[in-house]
C-alpha cells in the first residue's frame, strides 16, 4: 500500500519536507519501532478518541506512552473521552490500514492534540504512513510546523514496567 493520496496532498500543501522509510510489516506501534530500529519515544502514535457528544479527535503521542484520558479531556474542555471503536476509525480513515493511521489528523479534517513529550528532546520524529510497512521521517522543526494547528499539552504517561 502506498501513502494515502489525502496525506500526500496535505503534505504537499504544507510544503512539508520528509523522507519515507520502509520496514518489515508490523502490527503495533511498539513492534513498528522495533522492526524499523526507531526509538519508541521518536515514533508518533495516533489514538482516535470520541467525546461524550460523538465528536472524534486524534491524540498524538510517543509510541511508548498511553493517553491519560481525563487529563486530555480537561485540556480540551470535554466532559469525557473514550477510545473510538474500530468501525468508526475504519470509516473515517478508510484509505489507511487499521492501526496505521498517520499522526496528522488535520489531513482528514480531524481535531488533533499533540503531546509535548513527543517533540521534547527528539531531533527526528517518525509516524505511520497509512500502512504497516512505511514510516515518514521528518525533523522536529518540520513536525512542529505541521502540528501548529493542533492543541499542545502534556497528556500521556509511560506505563510502569511490571
């Protein structure tokens, strides 16, 4: 599968500079980081959420972190947030493989929030390209420019090892 045309068009409109890196097929963000030899804190993971009114939004955070739903809800002024079901995600991002939605919700007209932990300390940031075999690689500056319209804040945490 190639990069979805909607994403390519959006990146072109934004005059974005990025490279595309191929990797062995993977099924999760953690596995993607491992097979692509990328530090998980450099891989932007997208999590599709829904608020109590049914409005969908995207949270973008490091692949090795989890969304703190109450923190993000408060940051966005929402009563509550929950994970979107897979059928809704598939309808909205039908041009992407399930679980490989690029971390640029703006390309699909989706409200986006980005965790500042992703940008802090990372000179290079990676994100899924819409399939399970390709990553987009870009500088922190380019990623920050693309994320300018997104809400920014600290709403993720790294799980404690067992």
